[in-house]
C-alpha cells in the first residue's frame, strides 16, 4: 500500500502543478512574485497534505491515507472553485498585446514576455 500511495500522490502533484500554473496564467498572474503567491496558495491547499501523506506512508503510518484524503479534497475544491469562477466571469481576458518598443520595458517588468517582433518595430507580448 505504501508504493500505491506514493504513486497516486506523485501523479496528482504533477498534474496539479501544471493545472495551477495554467489557471494562474489565465488569471493573468505574471512575474515571479505573483506566480509565487499563486503557487503558495496551491501548496497550502493541496501540496502540503500530499507531501505529509508521502512522509507518513514512508514511516508506515496509517495516517497517510487521511492526509492523502485531505489533499484530494483540497485539490478538488481548488479545481471546482477556480473553474467555476472562470466559467461565470464576465470578463474575457486578452493574453497578448501589441506594444511599442518604447513601452516594452514596462511590459517586461509586469511579467510579460516577448512573443515576436513585427517588421514595423512593434512587439507582441504575452
């Protein structure tokens, strides 16, 4: 049961972090600090209980199942809350913008990245 618990927890953590990053980007979470705060919330809600479950499983403690359950509830709750919020949001977010070269530094400081440079010198950022 120890190996099964670790495999389930690891798979859920990998899928979860990809999901959280993608949703964060759709919320326009940008920059190191913004993404760090976004991922910190995810860490407390789901990742921490999953990590505790792995440690307890390695120690042979039956509490590993309870900790994994808490992690799954956090994962599911986070998913349902965030996707429901996005589904009923009145605002559709635009992810790419055309910026003039002289305002590029402002965009980059805000966490945007350059996608391409147009022939006219304008820049597309995301």
